[in-house]
C-alpha cells in the first residue's frame, strides 16, 4: 500500500520532469524531482521515516539526540571546506604534500579531520600531463572527512555508468577540456580506499595566502571533474 | 550478483544533472534516515557488506526509480526485521510489542562520534601475505556469483597491472553473507582503457580498480 503511494509520487515527479522539457537541464536529477515538490501534506517518505524513527526510539534502539548529532555532523562539520584546507596546505608546504601522498589519513588527521569513511584515504595528484577522476560505479563511496556526503550527481546512474567508459565526455560536460596527450586516470572505488584528487595549483596564485588558496578549491576539483581556476576578475587580475 | 547497481560502462543513462549549491540533505527525512541507518549499523547486527547487498537486492526497476535515501529507508525497513531488531508485527503497528526486548543499548550522543570514526571494517594485518606483487601482470577473474561481490562486470576477464598494494582488508563476497572475513590483500590494479573498452578508447587512459587477492589470477 505504502509502496503504491510512493510510486505515484515518483511518477508524478517523473512526468513533471518530462514536461519541463528544455528546462530539465537546470533541474535536479529525475529521480529526485519528487523531493522538490512543495507539498501541503507530509510525503509518504516523510511519514515512513518518522514511523521507523519513533518505533526504534520507543524500543530504545536509537537515541534522538544521537540522531541530531549525526545529522549536524554531516551538515555542518564535514564538507569540502575540509578538503580545500588539505589541498591548500599541500600547495604551500612541500613536506606536507609529501606526507599527504604517502599516508593521506595521517596527513589529513594532522588538520583534525578524522571522521568515518576516511580510514583509508588515498590522494592522487594531477599534473600537466595527468588528470585523475574519482567514481564509485557500484554504489557511492566517497571520502567523507574531507568532502562530506557526496552530491546527488555523483551517486547518479549517468555519472556512475559513464565515468569509466567515457571520462573525457564526462569532463567535457563539466567544462573541463583535456588535450589528447593528457593521461586520464579514473579511480573506481570498489574497496574501502577513498580517493581524493590533489588538483593543480593555478598560475597566478603565487602570492596568495593558504587561506585565499583554500577559498579557490572546489569539491568538483577534488573529485576531478573540474580544475581549480581563478575567479573571473572584475577587470584587474 | 550481476545487478543493476553494477553500472560501470552502461549506456543510455543520459547526461549528468548538476545542481548548484545543493544542500547536504534535500529534505529533513533524508537526514533522519541517514542517522537512523548509521545508528542501527552501530548495533552490529549486520556489517557494511551485508548492508550494501540488501540495496543490491532491490528489484532493478525500484533501484532505478528510487532516490538515493529512499533506497536507504526501504532497505533499512527490511533490515531491522531481517536481523531481528524489530518484528514484522511491530513494523505494521508502529508500536513496540509489550515485553519486547529492549536490551540492546541505544547509540547515544557520546558513542555516536566514536562509531562515526570506525565506519569501515578492514585492517592492516601483517600476518596475511600478498599473493601478487606491484608491477605484476594479472587478470581479473571471470566470476558471476549470485551473492555480493565488488568485482564489477566491466573488469572481469580483463588484464591489468598491480599498481599499489593497500594492505589487508575483509573480503566482501564472504563477509556480506556472514561466511567469514577471509582477510586478504587489496591492490589498485591499472587496466588500460583499450583493454576495457576496445580500440575506440584513448590509448593514454586507464581505470584503476581496487581488487582483492581472490578477484585476481596470474597471466
């Protein structure tokens, strides 16, 4: 019963997505369309999640305060700002970069980032002739301590299916053109290793502080779908 | 199993839909499901590999239709019953049965951070020797198990080179079915794009997969 209700919501979302036609490119993934409906009544999934939570709390299996803390951690304490600080440090401190490439978990822990899904992180370095790209074709493996939870597109069928067979096409969609003589290395996270890309430091940043550099470094660059670039200058570079 | 989750190399899935400034959770229930999942996993009735396998067991049409956290919610409902935390009757009524066991301690605020810090069951184990060496040419075995595996279809039967030895990890194919941890070495194995996809692929490109000893054979 609950399932059929769920299906109808999804179908509605799906049809709505189809109906938006050309605007679809600017909207979230088809599978998430229903999440952006503003409904007056709680959705089926909201009710199901609430029912499960109240049952598990009543049985003493979970603690609501611990649930709040877990959500708060993922929303506010981990995220790509952590990874940006790691990359910026590696750019300005060659000894740190060496430690990061040799033993990423230890080097990342030096900056205080130690939460779950990152026990076995590996940093792969981009260069003038090498470009790295991270994917998990089987599920959604991602280095939580430095990047937080993965975005919807990273977990989506289009990215997971194509990153390994057509990485240059994926990169092009993200606006990242690679010359033919650049070697692309795709890392499919099939085990418990969690990969992060060390992007190239852009030219023109030689005088920037570590803090300013960190502000340039994006999640997309650390997944490898984009490069780090200077913000468009307002006339004076 | 050769499930729809094994997506590497599939075609026709469309363009990547990018959302600018996306929130961590799009709706409140997603965050609650995430937290419920992490909390119940800490009760250790199932392991990470068994967790992944319940998602893989979703019917393909449902897997593709559902959003990411919907998959988590639906399989969590299944898992709490399957592994004995909740009875089917309790799920249907939404109420704890009178006299039902509540002995399992709830994950508390204090313990949740500790558990977040140990999400992956794996370890370095100097007692397990590697079966392959860095630089060695290897072939991914052609296996098609009905159960859980982390060897994607697109690499099976393909030749590669061991690029790095990452140490010893729990073997998911047995651990997912509670048939033992079978600890063994995991390697990054480099497969050339041409070996995987044929002559139309770039001669410079490659895909690195993390492979357990039992996924590999000598060439």
